[in-house]
């Protein structure tokens, strides 16, 4: 996409890159996990078909709280908390690698809880994890909703990006975060909120608090791995229904056509895809446009499972 060749747009994209990636939630985990695994804990509520919610980087499981409350009278919802995020103890996530072991814990939970083809909803890094889970065991997943996430985060820097080309930049950001004190890291998150969440209110304040209390070491290593992970070659093997919600707002400084083209190109290899642009929203669609998010999820949940 030639849109990203402009130096001004490259600069704007680079400025958005880290802040879009640092997905901050609203609220710390409200109750102890029903299931505790080395990399995650999970709270389950309600009865009915299973829906797993995976938050993004530096996020709390309660980023999904409002939606979970709307569904749990008809569905059994499973709220995943990644250890080390939102004030939780880092546990095994104190040491990398992170993404593959987290993926394995999610799969272990699906098997341990005997879930039958759950729908997985993942935001940001959680969307990448949803694809990784489905790639590892497609039979364990019914449907997927990806919320403002790419199969290769490096694409935010331009369509020519590769895992190798973005690794030095990802490593530099990782090392900068690791070199900070926790206090300096927390202060930096306050500067990111206006780019991550467009709406105002208590959710935005709680989101900032949760991000600030995330363990910067876990954030740094997870960010690095997410940045260089490219699952595009694996997309053709994901045969289940996948809905991709992606955000757009005119104040982002990137043309709508460029955003549409980036997502269309990124997910071109996904066989059963549906791309849905959500306007007037920043990265946290579930906060900025909760009614639209709910409507799209209800629509996906109504789709019959493939045999």
C-alpha cells in the first residue's frame, strides 16, 4: 500500500505502533480464577455454549466484563487472565518465551474443562493467540472473533515488513521497557490512553490503572514476541468461521482506504473470513463501540458450527 510510503505517515504509524500494541483493559480481575494454570487463570460463568474471551497485552480479563454480563444467561463465558497483566502475579510468565506457552495453557484449559468447540474472542494480542490456538488444534475451536488485531503486527509499518525486518525495532522497544523502572513505565501508559480509547468515562480511567499495574517485564517480552510473530502462512489452514473487527476513526491520521487495504491483504489467506470495519472507534472497539461489538458477536454466535 503506497499510503505508508509517505515519511509523515510512516512517522504517524510508528507513533501509533507501540500504543496500539499496548492494549490496556478496564479493571483488574474481579474474582479469583476458577482454574489456575502456570501462564493463565480463567473465570467461568453462566450456562450454555462456550465462549472464551482473551484480552490483549497488559490487559485484564475484565475488559470483557460488560459483554460477559450480557451473555452469561445464555452462554458459558470463560474470561482468560494472562499472568503478569493488570496487577496479577507474573508466575511462569516472568521468563520468556510467553506466547507459545500461553497458547498451550489455553488449549490445556479447553481440554481440561471439556469445552465443545468454543467460540474464541480475542482482542489485540488475544486475537493472535486465538489464531495460534486454532492453528495448533483446529478441532478444538468452533468460531473466532478477532478484535482489532493483525496476523502480523509488523504490517503496521508497511506491507513490505517481515519478521526479520521488524525484529531490531521490536527488540529495541522491549529493551527500553525493561530498562525502565516500574514507576516510569506506569507514567508512560498515561500518555498512551488518548490513542487507545476514544471514549471517556470510568472505563478509560480503570483501563489506565490496569495497564500501569501490569508487570513491565511480562509486557516487554510479550510485546516483542507478538511484534515478530507472523501467522499469515498458517491462515489457509484455519477453516472455521472467523470474523475480524477492525477500528477506524478519521483522527487516526491514516486514510480509510489504507486501513481497509491493510486488513484485506493481511487476512487474504483466511478461507472463511468476514472483515468488519467499525467506525468512530480506536483500538478498544468493545469500549468505544460496545453496542456494535455486541451486535457483531451475537451475529457470529448465531452462525451454526461447521460439521
